[in-house]
C-alpha cells in the first residue's frame, strides 16, 4: 500500500509541474498573440 501512495504522490507532483509549465506556455502564447494583433492593426491602418 505504501508504494502505491508514494507513486500517487509522485504523479500528483508531476501533474503539478506539467500544469505549471503549460500555464507558462499559455501566458507566453497570449503575450505573443497580443503583440501580433498589435502589429497586424498597425499594418492594416493605411488600408482603412
């Protein structure tokens, strides 16, 4: 029983790390998307 609980604890820790990494990646994507949107708006202005 002890080994199973220990493995579960490790899996939870790994999941936590994975979620943190995904959160960071999503935040980076969101910032990049804002930058691209801003550049696109600037490019579009002369044509409006």
